[in-house]
């Protein structure tokens, strides 16, 4: 069994807050956030963002292999996170109806919706090469990370 190194989310929150404070450019903020998460999280193979444009999700800044550019709202894990406006914690992507396989290495996934001034604007998507990678603690930690982003983007 793979041992997953636990993430120190309170430290990660502080690092992210200082990395993006005083910044207002969306692409710069999301690019550095994906790099920080990719550097910090153990056992992940894709970390990035999809942003809503013309009523669909479009690929945003990310770290990992090239990925699908367009995802319909309501489709796959990312599209479901948007249509339900709710974090999707998927222990086994192969068991998720309609999962979109962008990276064949992905086995589990977490997707957290992002809001700006209360309106959903996109998602944070993280894929892992092993099943059951993400726990409820990861969900709480990543939702806290997204809150920091939301506060900065809503300024
Ligand atoms: N698996 C995702 C698609 C995006 S990739 O994982 C980068 C989904 O089903 O929404």
C-alpha cells in the first residue's frame, strides 16, 4: 500500500496567502497556486483549474500532462462540481459515471468549486495516480485553500 505524506494545510494556507497577496491578475494567481499545490501535495499527477466561459468549462492554468480543453457543465467530475456547486471527492474515477479520462494515470480526484463575489467561476481539479488519495481532511484543507483564492479574487 502506498503511504501518503500528509499535507500541512495550515502552513500551505499561509504560503498561498503570502504568494498571492497584492496580486490581482487571475492567470498569475492561478498559475502560482497550481505550482504551489503541485510542489506540496504528495501523490498527485495533475493540479489545475477550469474556468467557466460561455457556459462551459475551459482549461486554465495547470501543472501536469496536457488535458482536455472543453468540459460541458454537468459532465465529468469537474462539470458535476459546477452543476451541483459542491466539492466532488472521488475515491475511484473509474467508478464515477461520465468521468472524463484526460490523463490515463489518474485513479482518484477531488474537484472544488471556486466563486467570485458569490458566483461560481470555475473549479480547482486535482488528480492522483492512486485510488482513495483524498480524505475528508484533504477536502477541508483544499476548501480552505480555495477560500483564500476566492477572497483574493473578490477584492
Ligand atoms: N477527469 C476530469 C477531467 C479533467 S482532467 O482530470 C484534468 C473530469 O472528469 O471532469
